[in-house]
């Protein structure tokens, strides 16, 4: 008997049967792109923006008419790294699609063309370029955009965690990219980001190069009735049951945060046999397993955080959502030293994306990390 496929996908592309809602968001994204616009997608990390973009890429309106590319630049720290991963993504996506266009790409990138290799078994070129081979990233980037302008199909390029370019040591990256993008006619761009204040400033401030250069879509949590029904149906379609109340508890625990909900039910589904019911006990154990499985990573994160930042991080984790964090009430409640030290600490925690701010409320970005921190204080989690 074939093993049932776990329907709660947490990595890779998500097929339409396993993709929950986002009907209006996907329709708006597709409409904007096919009408020749660029798009900004803003959401907290792990809320599903990557899945939404890849889902839209598979729709006929996009798949049949465009070459699509996707890069995540969260880990990058310079224009050189940005140029490297953009070039690598375009090349590796093109090779299986079109030999003609991959050869054109090689010919266009004259600054590094001598660094490409060749696979004698597949008779195809290979991307043997090292980061250090890019000596003049501004010039190589210009060559990449020259290629995009000459592509035989219109292109869509998604850049995830786009706010990272504002942190590069080079001071002209925004202006440089904006100049290239506004010149190109057959390529459209999706700028996705999780640091809301930075993304909004980049695209809504008249002093910034990308001002009013793209439509803006803010991605919020999927409405609970829709998500709860979706989860129950996935269990039922595979011969398992789960109560509405139980699903709602998980939804509200993670405040509709897509990744953590999917991860929890992925774990719980694997522990629920056909004909059985997924219970609170099963879900509590699933979440415990997820927290324990990440404990080593969480300890490593804490080991690299200075004491003052750590004290504030603990305080925010204990509150769940913290408000007025420089008030005397908050300082006294959590035995914190001063408002000035809090202001300095919160700035660093936000920069590191360890804490998220929304509507003047602060929370630990990784919900499992927040739960793990609370276990330090003996606050065991239970649904």
C-alpha cells in the first residue's frame, strides 16, 4: 500500500491542491505583472510570500509567456554577492530551457565568460564562476541586464528580502539597480521583503530611487475560517479526522503565521494514522518536537547576542507581544535598566530580524524560538 503523501508542504514548490487561498493576492500579482508593472510584496518572514510567488510562476498566464527567475538575497552582504547569485540563477535556469539563450548569456557576460566550464557528458556549459571571479560587479551587473534586454521571451525576476541591498557597504546600489530596471522594457520585477519599515521607506519615500516604481501588495495572515477549513479537508481527504476547535487553537497560537502552522500540521499528520483523529495531545507533542529539534540552533543564536539585547529579547518573548517597551512599567516588570539601553537594544534586534515590529507591537520573529525562550523560565507550552 502506497504511503500517503504529507499534504502540509513546508519546502519547495507547492502544488495548487496543497496551496491555501491567496486567491485575491495571486490574481493581483499576476494582473500587475502581465500588464507590465513591477510589484512589491511585503510580509513578515515565513508568511508565505515565496510560496505565493512560485505559485504564480506556475500559472499559465506566467508560465507560458515568461522566463521566470527567483533569488533570495537575505544572506548577501555586498553588490558582488548580489551580482553573483543573480547571474548564477539566470544561467542555471536557462541551461535546461534553451541552449541558444544560455549561449547568448555566456557571450554577453564578457567580464567573466572565461570562467564558465563545460560538461562533456551533457554537452552543456556549467557555472564554474567563483565569487572572487567577479572583479567589477557594476560592469558584470550591466552585462546581466544587457542579456535580459536581449532575451527571446519577456522575463520576470523576483528578488526576495530585497531590503538587504540597503545594508550593502556600497552606497549607490539602489540607484544603480533602479537605473538598469527602468531602462529595460521586456523584464518585470518582484521586490519581496520582510522588514516592513525598510521596504516601505524604499518604495514610498520621495528621496529614494525606487520611489513609486512598483505596485505594493502587503501579505497578511490567511483568514482563520478559510485556513481552518482547508486543514480539516486535507486531513479528511486522507482518511484522518481533526476537530475545528483543535485546528483553531493552532491557528491562534501562531496568529495565522503560515510556516509555523504548516510545520506543526506536517509533523502531526505524520503521527496520525489513517482512521485516527489528530488530537490536542498529538499537536502538543508535535510542537514540543519542533522546539526540541531547533534547540541547538536557538542556543547558538543566544550565544551571539550581547547581554542587554538578550534581556530585551527575553522580555518580549515572555510578553508574546510587547508594547511601550521604553515605559517605566515595562522596565520594572522585566527588571530592565533604562529606556536608552532599550532603544539601542531594540534597534539591533530589529536589524538582526530577531524581533518584528508591527503597529508599535514587538514580537520574536521566530515563534518557536519565543516558545523555547519561555521554557528557560519554566513556562511550558500547551495548546
